[in-house]
């Protein structure tokens, strides 16, 4: 069994233009007032890894070009489609009208454990994962209009995970479901 680490040439998958031309999953991410540029950069990098169709940066969420975003995105801010909107609530309503299924990552009284949520097996749906501000989470108005509120079960002493870490876990779960 060969356990040698792959070198950079072996890890290179494609260039930015090839990636942009590649088909994407019916999956998008919205950053609802995510204030940390490092978290925004991490959302780009994770979205690139899982062929996310695009990122909506809403409200005060940082936008490229920015050195702190680039530091964690490692160029994914150039490969992943993105746009900025001033109002996350209005954009969520617009995306619902366009047929997107809104999944909010938040802790509520009726949230569904992430492992119990499954995407539509017919493959007909488009999914928007909304992640929120590092202190206040996702705007309650978005939580109220969401089709699904998902929660990552935790057993430690802390009540939450970093927004970028949470998004990565949820995006991987959705990625696996959409590729099945």
C-alpha cells in the first residue's frame, strides 16, 4: 500500500478557466453578514472544493479583492462565481421565488440534525445554504422563511462552531447527497 503524500503536480486538478467551465452542483451558499474576511475566504475555498454554483455575499460580508480573503481562499475567489447583495432577506425571498430550497444552518427549537436531512433524490432541486454572522447567526427573518433549518449536532462544552467550519461540514453533507 502506497501512503506517500501526493506532490503538488499530482494534486493539481484544473485551472481557473477549466473550473469555471465545469458543470456545478445545484448548490449555492449565502453569507448573511459574515464579518470575518478569513471566514469569507474559507467559504470560497470550500465552495471551490465542492463545485458549488456560487456564493452570495450579503450585507456586511466582505467581498474580493481583499488580502484577508485571498489569504484563506488561495485563489478560489477567482474560480467560484459570486455576487454581493445589500439585503440578505430580500435576496432569500427572490431565490425562493426562483425555486431554490433554502436551508439555514442555525440552532432552533425545531432544527433538523444535519445527518437526518437528505436532498431530493430526484435531483430536481436547487439548494441554498445560508450561514450567518459570527455573533448573531442567521437573520431571524431568513430562518422564518427557510424550507429547512439544519443543525450540526455537538457534544462539547461550546455551543457553536466557527461559521466557516460549520459551512464546510454542511456543504460536504449536501455535496455527497447531490452527487449520489
